[in-house]
């Protein structure tokens, strides 16, 4: 199964406007300077004095470079990663040349410009690589935490709706209520599992049908659902808890506020190498406010992004008094089938 990708391609340089980045760069450069002096002298004798002599040039250079990068951070963000790195190294070289020229005029230069430029360029490149690796190491953990938070955001609303549905028939139809409680327990078994990997669409459909059965306890014939899966590829893999929140959104904002019966249509088809999943529902003339609607849709959009990044697209539209949600994502067959 496909899990949350661990190799996200970060799209920007480090934010040179933050204190944390400044402290990391200053610490790494000074540590590298100390190690370089230690390696060059084959021992610890006079290391401190030599470090101080070098730091007289290095520390102002670090502050000069960071100040310049602070000012142009927004401008650098528009370039591709490699071009931005090259520009950073070029800026460091220019700052090194300018500062070395000033020291040379004052008679305080301890080493040649060639040596200073070489060490400055190498240090700048290594720092950028190190910060990039650090960001890549943190990204999967952050993405997983975000996915769990997005999934958890669904549960309270879903629990509230389903419990109301069960309570509505408990006294009048205890047998239906018992069946509903069993279905509710099955649903929460799905909701409580670790939703870190893609799941077969068939599982999502099963969860969706259980949810719709519970909603029919409250809404009865007011909710009508059609499934058009004839053109759907064999059991594609989809993000967990994708279909049920969309159906819940359709019920809550489209079907439930209406005084007349409403319908939901779910259609799936394969277009090239992608799966196209469309859900549409009739709209009430006076529906609920759209804040909750947008929250649910934003939730799904962000989870699609976590699993498929820019390969997935989600669009919404309103046509002829119907609300449409269209999802497009890469087709990945269920290899376990």
C-alpha cells in the first residue's frame, strides 16, 4: 500500500527571516570553522587563538550574508531550488570579496581572497544542503501529524449525526436501532484505525453505504442515492475517509435542509492514467451557511495533497441547482486484490 510520501520535494529555501535559521547557520559555520582549524593543525595547540583570529573575519561575514539574505528572501523564493542555491552562493562570494577588500585596506586580512572565497562558497553550499536534509527529515512526521489531525476533525461531527440517527428510532423501532448500533460500531472501527495508507475504493464504498444507512434512519425517503461505477477501474486505491465526509457534506448542506426529497449521485471513471470521482447533490433553496461546507471540502483537498501532492486535483461547481465535487488522482490498482 502507498503511504504518506516521505520524499516531499520542498519548494523553497530556508526562511532566512527566522531566528531559528540564523542560529542554525551561525552554529554550523562556527562548528565547521573549529573542525577545519583543528584538522589543519593536527592537534589542539593554539586552536582557540587561531579560531579567534579567523572569527574576526568569519563572524562579520556571517552577519553580512544573513542580513543580505533577509532582505532578498522573498525575491529568492520565486526561483527554482538549484537557481536559488546558486544565487545564495554568489551573494556569499560577493560579500566575501567586499569584506575582504575592506579588511585588506585596513591591513587586517589574515589570508588571501582565494582561500576566503573557497571556504565561504563551500560553507554556504554545505549549509544549504544540511538545512534541506533537515527539512526533508521533518516533513514526513509533520505530514503524518497533519493527516491525523485532519482525520480527527471529521469524527466529532460524524458521531453527533449518527448518534442522533440511532436515538431517533430507538424507542419506536428497537430492532433497527440495534442494527444501526452494530453498523455504527463497524464504522468507528474504521475511523479509529491508523489512516496512514491508501485503501481500496471498495472499502470506502462499504463505509459510505453504512453511513447512508444510518442517515436513512432520520431522513427516510428524503435521501436518494445513485451509484454509477460501470466505468470505474478495478478497485483503485484512494485516501482513507474520503468518500464518507463528502457524502456527509452533501446530506448536511443539500439534503437535510430541503423540505422535498433530494438525491446524491456518485460517479467513477478512468481517464487516462487517472481516476475521476464525481459526487453531486441537489441543493436546498435555503441551505445552511457554507462555512462548514468549505471546511469539509478543504479537509479533503488537504488530505489529497498529502497523499498525491500536485498529481491530485479537486474542483467544485454549482450547475442547475446541483453542487458538484470532482476529484482526480493517479490510478493505483489494489495489488492485494
